[in-house]
C-alpha cells in the first residue's frame, strides 16, 4: 500500500512544498508541487510567524491543488542558522552476548545522554559515525554480532529551542502538522550524493539566496556541518550599491549578465536609485568585478570551514556544490581554484518519477532530499528530531505520530478525552463534600446522644 508524504523546504528566499507517493518498495512518484516567495524569514530563520505561515500555506495549497490530495502532516527542513554540533560517545555491556536493535538503541541514547547539550538547545540529529564492537573499530552494522561490549561515536546536531518552536508554529499556522524536521544541508546531501561519494568522504555546500550551508560526510555519516549567512542575494545588494541602481534592477543585471568567466567592456543603461526617470551607463566589466569579488570571498570562507573541520584529508570525493547560487556561470572553475587540489562538481537532485521540469534544478535539492528521506534513504541508524532511533527496516515515518509536545495545540479529540476526567474530578469533589456532610451529621447526632 502506497503512502502520501508532504515535504516543505523553508528557505531564506523561497518556500517549496512537494507531495509524493511512496510505494512499499520505496519507489517515489512526485504528484504535486508549489513554490512561493518566502516572507517572514531572514537568513533561514523565522522573523515573522504570521507572514511565514502565509507563505507556507500558499505553497502547500498549490501543491495540494496539483496533486488533488489533502495532506495534514509534513516533513520540514530547518536552516543551519543557530545550530551547534558536537561529538559524543556511549558504551553499553551486552548481557546476551549478541547485539540486538535494543542494544543499538540503548548505546545511541547513552551517547546522547553523555553529550553536553545546553538547556536552550534541542537535538535535530544524532548520527553515528563509528560503531565499535569490543576492540574492533568502524563496524558498518553491529546488528546480530557477538560481543560483550558495544561502543558508538555520534555527531550530534542541535538548534536553539526558540528557533525550532518558531518553525513549528509557522507550519502549524499554515494548517499542517510537523511530522519530522531535517537539517537542510543533510536533506540536500541525500538528494545529490551517491554511495561512493559518501564512502570516500565529500563536502556538500548548498548555496542559497541568503545562506550557504556545508555538510561534510565521511564513512556514510555527517562528521561536520557549518552555516554561512551569505548567498546570491548579497551579490544583488553589492551590485545595487556599486551601480547606484534599485535592487530589482540589480537582480536583473545579475541574472542577465552575471558571469565569473566572461569579461566585457560593453556598456548597459540602467536607472538611478531614487530617481527611476534618470539613467546612467555602466560597464559590464564593473558588473563582473563586483560579482567576482563577492563569490570569491564566499568560497574562501567556505574553504576555511573545510580547513577548520579537521577532516579535510578524509574528503576523497571532493566538493559538491548545489543550491541556486551554484548555477552562476563559472563558479565551478573559481571553486576549483579556491579549494586547491580538491575536485569540484555542480549537482542537481537525482531523477525520479513525475519530477517536474522546474524541480530538476539545483535550488530544489533540499526539497527533493526531504522526500527521499521519507522513503528511508538515510544513514542505517540515527536519532531524529523526535528523539526516536530510526533504522532501515523501521515502520514508514508517515505512520508515526509526530511529537508536538513542545507546543500546546488543542484539538477536538483531545478535548473529548479530557471531558470525562474533568467530570469525574467534579464528581469526586461532590462525593468529598457529601462525605464531609455525612460525618458532620453523625457527629452532631452523637454529641446530642451522649
């Protein structure tokens, strides 16, 4: 029996909702999609819940209209902004001498318990990158092995509770329940990487409108992730200031003439900021220099992130660029020059049945990754945002009740369940009063008698 999933990618400049059918064999078929401009967000974080809810609702309604289906819950992406990552480990003894899923679950929760997570942060993902059975390191899957001790090292990704709750409120305000939450760079990695790249080690950089997120995979698990609040919209801002022209005109110039390779001395005529009736001429060489400077600076910071990760020597498959910013002409050549000897490729989401033409571009990698995540294409084990250990043979996520404990949202079924207990509580009070009255009457009768 197939199941229907809704994925909502909440980016800094756009919101994309995709509805897909997932069959029992995990094959995916896209049935509907909706894309709208993001409002109420800045650098990937919610700044106005009401405006963000409107944008989310518009995208979701468009997707429902195309698919002809009504979906009540969704898997949602979250920006790498305000995230912190740390590594932790856990050790458990195996009483039965054979490792079952229960022991794997216990050791992963132990590593989470041992992590020093601040009170104001919430866990998004706990991803194991090294299982150790007795003294043997880097076990791919310890399930069923004979051992007396099981150890695990995990990479834990956390985000601020306020950021997480604001995201949930915005989605719930659009009439959709939050089934699960996935880091956007993790989702993008799922959509663009193959097994060889994850095994050899690879850095995925999702370059969006206002943000750039990096996730480094090694040994089929994320080992490092970081966030940079710079994207293609900063190129637009630079052009607007340098050319003294409105932002919308600067954006048109970027899309029409933006290139990191082609230089030209030709002149273009553009309006002056603050006085649209006046125009002035600008050399395309100036346009090229402004764009080149911003992109080069962005790539240099991202290259420094890779250096700071401490696992640069484990990136055997190189760097994969995705996201809308990565479509700029010549960015791959500049990235190769900036990252040194590391190979670089530009990636689009993998093909699947029913994938609309407008979803085949790099800016939709995160949204497609969310859909694939729902079909169980993730690491063999992980603890997700619902504090649940996921594994490759689990019950499909759409059958799992979402964790909404952090937000109080009264619904009709809950009210109906609460009513009997409230009535019985009043009955207890009445019984208590009645009992006290009976005792008083007995006491008065006894005192009068004696």
